[in-house]
C-alpha cells in the first residue's frame, strides 16, 4: 500500500522534520506599553519620583520656616526700636524740653510778680524772687539735659542759642529789679524806666527764648511720631508676613504628612506631627506677641506721650497767661495787648467761640460738662476730653476744668476792678487769687502724672513683651528643622530599600 503525503494547510509552514509548528498560546503574546504622555508647562519642573517629591516638599518647608523666622526677627527688632526711641531716647528729650518751656514762662511770671509787689511790707517779694531763682535753676537743668540729648546739628545749635539768650534775659531781669529797688515803690505799676527794662526782658522771652524752646520740643516730637508710625507699621507688616508664611508652612507640612502616609502606608509620622504642632504654636504666639507690641506702642504714643506733651504745653501756656494778668497790671501802656494775648492763650488751652474776653468768660462759666463723643469745647483740653477713657484720667480732667473755671472767674473780677478805676483793689484781688491758680496748676500736674503712669506702664509692657524672643526664635527654628528631617529621613531610606 502506497503512503500518500498530505499537503499542509494554507497559512502553515512545515518544520525541517516535516512536523507542523507548535501553536502559540495567548500568554506568549507581549502587549506593547503605551508611553506616558509628555508633561507640559509647570509639570515639567516637578520631580518624577516619590523621593524627589518628598525632598522638594521638605526643602519648601525649610524655606518657608526661614521666612517665618526672618519676618519674626525683623518685627521684634522694629518693636524694640520703637519702644527704645519713645520710652528712653526722643520721648524723655521731649519731656525735658517741655519742662524747659514751662520753667522759662515761670521765670518771667515770677519776675513780673516781684515787680508788681514792690517793697510793700509782707507783700511776698522775697518769695517771688526765690521762686524765680528756683525756676531759673530748673530751666538751666532742663536746658543742659536737652543739649545732652540733642543728636543733630540743628538741635545742638538751638540749645546753644537758648543758653546764650537765657543769659541775656537774666541780665535784663537783674537790671529791672535793681531799678525797681532804687525806685522804692510799694506795690502796683512800677516806674516807667523799670517797665521799659522789663519790656525788653519779656519781649526777649516771648520772641526768642520760648519759640526756640518750642522748636526743640517740636523737632523731637516729630521724631517720636515718625518713629512710632514707621516701627508700628513694621510690626503690623511683620505680623501679616508671619501669618502668611506660617499658614503656608502648615499647609506644606500637612501635605507632606498626608503624602508620606499615602505612599508609605503610615497613618502618622510623629516627628512631622510635632513639627507641625510647634509651627502652629510659634505662628500663633508670634502673631499674638506682635499684636500686643503694636498696642503697647499705640498706648505709649497716644495715651502717654501725646497727652503728656499736649498737657505740658497747656500748663506752660496757662502759666504764661497768668503772667499776662500781672503784665496787664504793671504795664498799662500795653494793657489792651496783654488782654488780647490772654484771650488767645486761653482759647488755645480751651477753645470756645467768643468775640472778646468777656464773652469767653461767660461761655466758660456756663459749664464744661462733657461725655464720650460729646465734647462741646476744643483746644488742648478738648483733645484730652475726646480721648480720655481711663477713669483716673477722666476724673483728673474734671477737676482741672473746675479749677480752670475759677481761674477765669478771678480774671474777670480783676479786670472789672481795673475798668472801674480801682487798680489797687485789682492788685489785691490778683494777689488773693494766687492760691486758686496754684490749685489749678496742681490739678493739671495730677492729670499729667496720670498719663505719665500710663506711659511708663506701656513702655514697660512693650519692653517686656519682646523679652527672650531673640532666643526663642532660633531655638524653635532648630527644633522644627530637626523634627522635619527626622520625620523624612527614615521614610526616604525605607523607599530606597524597597526599590
């Protein structure tokens, strides 16, 4: 029987031995891999690996931490500089020059009193001259302190010119007193040659000494205001920057925690959790501390420094107005001028609308009641009444206004006597009212002391509020950096071993 050779089916190939090829199973076919889509834009800069992403988040966290610490350091330095300038440098210098202004007005007032009293037995001329000498000594001390604190050429020049002008004034005052002693008048207006000499002295005081003293106060007051505005603005800007960088750092640390938990199957990273908690505490504490510093600077400036400066100015102007009453009596040739100056100074201290001194006095006597947001008068006392919030300050201001009303009533009585031709009685009434003015001045000093207490408290709080922060910031930064690295490093090592 003959064997028949079978033809292979179409599409198949015979092997060399003639056997058909083995069939390929489905598992032996390898599918082609689809290449990942090309990354575009910002995605091209992001790391491709898990380790790279962890390192990037860690580096970002460290950069934000350094920004947080830098902002806090800068804000603390600004707060400390503001407290230093307001509380210990320019602030005390302004107070010293303000006291200089008052002592100068007191010298001229006591000189006028001594000339008005004359050689009348028991008239108090010796007491007036003793007060003049005390004021001269205090003015010299205040002037030396102002010159010592002056750190600019213009301030130093003004202080020197004040010293020379004060010497000229003392010579003129001595000459007026010598002429008055030789005249031997008892009380009332001194002889004309004495009046002429006194005019030269008081004009030098009003036109040279007092303006220069006020310029010293104004220059340093401007320095305090600029320092306050700049440093408080820096503190508030630093607080905002800390808040922004702190929140961003918390987001990055939380994101790093979540990412590592998802990739490495860890529910919690204790080191990163502590770093996040410490960052939260540091950010919150820094914001609270800087908010407090901004408030302390505001209290020291508004409730303390500004009020002290304004009320010291009001006290000096009131003292000068009181001296204008004496000048009104000893120099009839300038009586109208001194009366108008008295009105101008009175309205500077407490402004009420009035066309003349009589109308002003009537307005003062009607009442000076005030309430928060309802102050019917302006001037230094009006400003004080508008911002007075403390019970002690408000009570002291009420007392000042009561004494001021009495001071104005005494002035009206004295001028009525002069207008009625009773000049001797007017001099006696002026002398009798001296005690009322002393009480007014003491009440004003009590109000100033209330603000000085608030000023000292605000400066002390501001100084203590930043104490220790130059040590806290670097220590906290090192701890947060260490905790972050401790939390990240083992996970990166784990990732390398798993590869």
